[in-house]
C-alpha cells in the first residue's frame, strides 16, 4: 500500500499546483485587457515551466508514483487546452484548431490506453514535445494579445499556433504508427 506521503510528494504537489492555475485563466473571460493579459500569461508560463521541474525532481530523487504518471500528462493537457478554449470566445484563437487539438489529445490517450492494456508503453515522441513547446509559446503570445515590447503578440502567437497545429497532426499520426508497429511486433 502506498502511503499518503509517497503520493503527495513534491513532484505531485507541483503538478497539483499547476492544475490549480486553471481557475485563474478564467480571468481572461472577465477582463481581457492588457494588464490582465500579461498577468495571466505569466501564470500560464509559470505553470508550463513547472512541468519540467516536477518530472525532473521525480526522476532525480526517485519519487515517481503512479499518481504522478497519471496526473502529469493530464495537467499539461488541462492547462494548455483550457487556455485554448478560453481564448475562443474573446476571438484570439480559431475554434476549429482547438477542437482538432482536443480530439487529437483524446485519440492519443486512447492509443496509450490500448497500448498499456497490451503491455506496451508508448513514450512521448520528440514531435509531441515540440508540439507542447510550440503550443505553450503560441498560447502565451495569444494570451498577451496586445503589442508587447514592440512585437505584435497576436500575430506571433497565430503563426506559432499553426506551427504547433502541424506538430499536433504529425505527432498524432506518429502515435498511431507506433501503436500499429508495437501491436504487429507483439
């Protein structure tokens, strides 16, 4: 039996705190002005960067738990997808990109579940990691939206969003191929 202290270790606590940022993203719907956009962008970036730290700490100090393996990828998707969804009604992101991204994430989760039930572990690919980084940069710029440091944040965010979308599609296809190859080998 796993004790409470093993489950609520530092990496898992960081992951839970990342998820705790999500309600603050709703401020975007209430006050999408320049000031709040910068504050929410900063919170989003902090939540995104801490993803690196929780995994690093868990691996370095051998604090990997079943809860952490489950929560970490979900936290990433909750943070990015919620931010993307909240950007739709204020006109900062096309709904169709968000819909396809969420559908892709669900398909990848199903693929991983199928693989897991067959005793196969499909590791995150470099394409998936590039997708996540591009999404974080795009969403951050789209949250900022207003000209910032002489840069058209919305334009930069939109361009990077389309790059992230390409990674989203290719990494989804990559997961399908990996599942197929793993099942054929088995």
